[in-house]
């Protein structure tokens, strides 16, 4: 059976059950177990230190009102980080390469930031649609442009995450296929492509972490605009 390079982005099934549901449960491993001690082992210490660092970075651009969203932003960051990194393992599936999942995360959260601004400071939020000092003939056009940019924000969030992860996975598969094909024919060239594959894999680990951080950071910046 001939398989295309894009078949790796199809959700695998076992007995008719999509395994994406199982992969979405892995971030729950970050939840600490009940114990009488604050830090039961070194793994919990490492997890708490990582979550503390993430929370500090995400809360830096927010004022005190925005700190109420620390839990949801940190949880989203932890989920995206683990799902992206687990997707780099062999014979695994990356849910964040699916545009539908990324849009399901981007649209509600972006809408929540917009509604937060309309609820707490409606005048300031609506004032973003029309810069001060705009000539009267340009007012309708600018309102239309700014409204479109607000609608494009969640679309850009989802597409950015999907495109970066999809491109990286395709490059890894292309280079790995070339490595295996050239191995019996040109071992020296195959060794060179294997080195490139190793460097690309390291790069993709960095991209997986950066994209998770950028996704949540942009959401925090959108929230800061509306509070």
C-alpha cells in the first residue's frame, strides 16, 4: 500500500477508537500526586521549578488583574509543551498538527480576551478600532480593517502553530526517507544526511517548545490589551 507523506498527520485508531484521546491524557502526568510532603521526589521538584519559570515568564507582561488567568495560561502552556514534544517520538501522533484542534484552542481563548475587555472597559476596547485623529472619510475603512484584524488573530494563532509543526515533521520524514534510501547505495552521503537529520531533530525540539511559548504569550498579550 502506498502511503503519502501526509498520512503521518492522520489520527491512528485502535479497534476503531482514535488514539488522539489517549495522547491528550498525557499532560495529566504533570499533576502532582497526593502526598504529605510538599516535594515528594526530585521529579516533582523539577516539575514545580519548570512551572514556576513558565508562570513568571507569562505573567511578566500582565498587570495584577491579569494574574487571575495564571492558572489557565500555565496549564495551556504545559499541555502544548508536552503534546508537541511527545509528537517527536517515533510512532506517535501530534494532535497540534491538526488545524481543527488549534482553532478549537485559539478561537474560544481569543474571544474570551475580547469579551473581557468589552465587559470591564468597553470604551477603551472599542477605541482600539479607531485611532485618535483619524480623518473623517477614513473612519469606516479603518473600523473595517481593525475589526478584520481582530477576527484574524485567532486564525493566525492556529495556523502559525499548525504550519510550523507540520513543516518540521515533513522535513524530518523527507530526510529520514532519503537516509534510508541512500544507505545501500551511497553510505557516505547517507551518513551526511543522517547528521543533518540529527541536527534537524534538535531544531524541532526547540521549535516545539518555542511555538508552545509563543502561542500562550500572544494570548497573554491580547489579554493585557483588554484589561
